[in-house]
């Protein structure tokens, strides 16, 4: 038996690692590089943090404005109370003036009645009569002295009542102005209150969004740690498998050399590798991998937001036949969290094809299949969508299926 070519041991390790990751990796390995997703999520969190800071600043400004309006409202209420007090004082003063005027009028009437006998009739008679002029003058002087204080008091009261009317008009004007200012203040207060409520709602929503984004980041970091552990375990297992394979080859080689010396005959020729199973005779009519229409293509944004679709989603009838895109062998066939029932084929050129969310499986791990062979039946992708999810990888990285010649051959654009 010929010795293995140079680099066989390292290549065996790489192939073993790829096989281990392909067989046991959870759905996160089907996504874009985990570190890129972590950095992108950190950017999203930073953007949300900035929005929340801006919302807090806006909320603080609104709260400050609300406090100012509340202070102005208190001042306006105080002015209204003062105005009401002044109005009550004017009412009381006006009542006193009315009473004073009534008293002065009564006094004037009393004095006029008392002065009437002095005139011995009317004042005109006293002035034009032929009586004693000196006595008449004395009577008129006494009459004026009797009436003048009452007249002066009446004039003073009338002046006060006029001033009281002016004050009442001024108070009425101030009351109207305070009423209009109160209405404007109430409208402004309502506007600021509405904005304040909306800003509080926005801040609460941003807080919830930030919590969700931070949880997503935590999940991504947990996935990365789990992936690192799986890669390390796969590396260790691959090294052990490669070492065992090298020991087996060495033992076979030594045994062959020993047998050759004993038989003194040339070492037996290596038997030719088994021929691959012939390709199935199928028509390239779109029934590979399934007869249906494409619902979402590679790279389209998913409904959840920023993530993009990394495979092809077919919308098909339930339990439709799923066929192999190209010849290969089954690397995995079973249930995998996040994928449902999954079939994974390894093809030439380091290509992998995955068929997820199957209803039933028709192949098992290790089977060799040809292009067009039946693999499984389609199942449910979402809660209300029947179909099939197909993903193509080069190595362990999802790629656009159009980059795979086998896909273009049977599916086309």
C-alpha cells in the first residue's frame, strides 16, 4: 500500500472538523459569522441608547416647562383670589357709601325742615319781602351755615362713589384679562401635558426595545461561547480521528510490506474506488428540489427586522416530495433544534445542501443519493405556512444558491 501524500494528516483534520460541525452544529451555524452579528447588535443597542438619551432630555425639558406652567397657574390663582378680595372690599365700601348717602340726605332733609320757619314761607319771599333786611340777611346766613356741611358731605360721598365705580371698572377689566390668560395657560398646559405623556410613552417603549436588544446580544454572546466550545471539541475529536486513521494506514502499510516480503511478489494493486451511483433520470422542470414557487430568496430582509434570509423558502402543498439537488451522501438526517426534521447532503466541491422543516424523512445518515432522489416530504415552516426551507453552503458558510452550478442547472433563476 502506498504511503499517504504529504499534508494528508492536516487535510484529514480539516475534513473531520467540517463533518463534526455539519453534523452537530445548532442553527446558529447557518447564520452569518457570529462576531459580525454581535458587532451589528452592539451598533443597534448604541443607536437605541442615543435615542433614549434624547428622549430623556426632551422629557426633562417638558417636565421643566410643566413646572413653570404650574408655577404660573399658582400665580394666576393667587391674583384671582386677590381680585376677588378687592371686589369684596369694593362691595363692602359701596354698601357703606350708599348708607352714608342715605344718612346725609336724611340729615339735609331734616335741616331744611328745621330752617323752613326762618324763611316764613319761601326763600324768595324772604329775599323780596319788605321786612327787616338785617334780619333777613341773618336768616339767610344761618340757613347757608345749616345746609353747607350736608352739601359738602354729599359731594364727598358722590366723589367717592365715582372713584368706586372707576375701581370696579378696573377690576372688571383685570378679571377679563385674567380669564383670557387663564384660558391660554390651560391650553398650553394641556399641550405640554399631552407631549409629556407621549414622551413618557416613547421612553418606556425605548426601554423595552433596549431590553430586548440587550437580551438578543446576550443570546448572541452565549451562542458564540457555545460555538467556540463546539469548535474546540470538534477540533479535538478531529485530531483524534485523524491520528487513528494515520495509525490504521501505517499498520496496513506495514502489514502489506510484510506480506510482500513473505510472498516475494509485488504488492497487490489497490482496487479502483467504487463508482458513484448513476444520476437519476429526471426532468429539469422545477420539481427539484420541490414543485412549488419561491416565497423568499437569499438575502431578502426577514420580517423580524435587520436579519436577512440565508436560504430559499418554497411555498408548496403539504407533504410534497423533496428531491436532491445534486448527487451526494447524507451527512445528517434527523431532528435539529430550530430546523425541525432536517436532511443535510455533502456534495463535491465542498458544497452542502440543507432541507429543513420536513414532515417525514426517506433517507438516513450515510446513504448515497443521486440527483433527483427522494429525500423527504415538506412540512410546516411557520405556524401557518406550509413549505420547505433550502440552504446551500460552501464549507460552513451560507452562500447564494445561484453560485452553485448544480442549483443553476436544475432550478435556474
